[in-house]
């Protein structure tokens, strides 16, 4: 099936959920798509840290499905065996007191790891990994791309989609189009310090995960409580405000502050095994979500959770809806 309009070839920069969703929808309508991703694999922040001894989800912890279109997509993932429902025992820590959570929301996780849905979406796509696009140039009504690793990309594209965090998109669109630049510059994104830890002396807790309020930590989760996980690793997320204020801390200093908070929460932090990760652009976005941006006159689009209220669902819908505009529905 060929695309119904003049858009024949699209470049998508970023292989997170938004970029993958956009690419799959375009490809299903006969549009040729090339995806460029600076990391070694797909999925973006739906990610899992692996070593020879352990694994832990250290980005998005779960996802929900409220929109009927995304709910249908998630059911496809469940049927494909790459996602399942997670029903944790949840608690909340507020004003120095622990409470049970009354949340009844259905939560899903990728199986056997959070990056499984991203890998599934990427299977039939043309993706160049470890490729950082550093420059866009308009040539005779098409786009030429430059990459850090190998210089110019040989193909020309009718449309370019930036499925990357707002600060990274801002660098690429600066001096190209003020509309794209203005919306990228207006987004307020915050970092997240993440700790993956094993506490050998920690007694069994009466919860699988917890929302932490008014502390430098905002979330703690026992990774093995999720389906098809093994090992006793905790994933601990720093709060958005604290993480952003301390984004340039060394890993050691960030770890020390988070360990003090964990001790305050009642954890036995003796003899821990710890790995730290800093997400520079983990949360936040536009104050008033637009969903996506499509500039058909120049063949340029933006998608991502930062344009659509955050969350995995927001990212998928952002890419899906942009693709519908590009292919002419």
C-alpha cells in the first residue's frame, strides 16, 4: 500500500516509544521510514539495566492504558507475551508516616523486562543504532541529515520527525524553524537520579513499591515483585525537583544523599551493592500539552511524552497521532 500523499520517505530521530509508535504507523501505511537512535538499543526510558549478576528496570516503572487506542495496543502486547499486568502491594509515605495506597489503577509492565515492548515495536523497522544526528539541512524541498559518527547520511527525506527530549530537539531545530524552536524551548524537563540497589541486611517489607512524598526520593520498588523478574534489587528514583537541582552532582554524592533518605525511611543500608544512573531528561514538558507538532509546509514534526502530558501512554499516542497527520488520514 503506497502513501496517499507526497510523503514517501521519513526520517525519525529517536527510538523511544514515541518514535517507534510513529514509525510503525507510518510503515503500516506504506511510508518508507528510517529510524536513527544514539543508544545501542530501542525503548528510550522504558529500559532495563543488566549485568552478569542482576537486572533492574531503571527507567519507567510501569504504564497504564486509559485511551482506547493505547489500551488496544497494550492488549496486543499482552497477547504477544511481551507485557503483563503488575499488581503490587503499594504504600505511600507522607509527613513521616506510612499509609496503604488506595489506588485501583491497572498497571502493566514489559516482560521479561521493561524494554520488551520497545524491542517488539522495533522488530520490523530499519533502525541505525549508535547514530547521533547532529544537523538537519533543507535541500530542494527535502531534508539532509548529518551524523556525528559517519558524517552525511546518503538518503534525503521528505519529512523528519524528532522523537527526542525537548532540549535535544531544541538544538537541532535552532535557526531552522522558529515554531519548532519556540515549542521545544518552552518545555520544562527535569532530571532523575536513579539508584539500583541490593540491601543484604534489609528485612522483608510489607510492600512491593511505594510513592514517597516530601523527600528527595519519590519512588521505591522491589524489582522482583514484577512478573518474570528475579533477584532482590530495589529501584529508587530521586524526586524531580531534587534531581534537577542536583543534576551535576557526582554519582557518589547523589548516592550518599539518597542513602541518607533511605535510612530515614527505615531501610537497613549496611553493605549495599549499588549502581547509579542519571537521566538528564526524565519528566516534565509543556505546561499545556499539544500532543505533537506537525509543520507540513517544511516537513518537520515533533513527538514525545513531553508534548503529551508525560507517561508511556502519552509518548505512544503522540507518535501515533503525528503519523496519522503525516500519512494523510
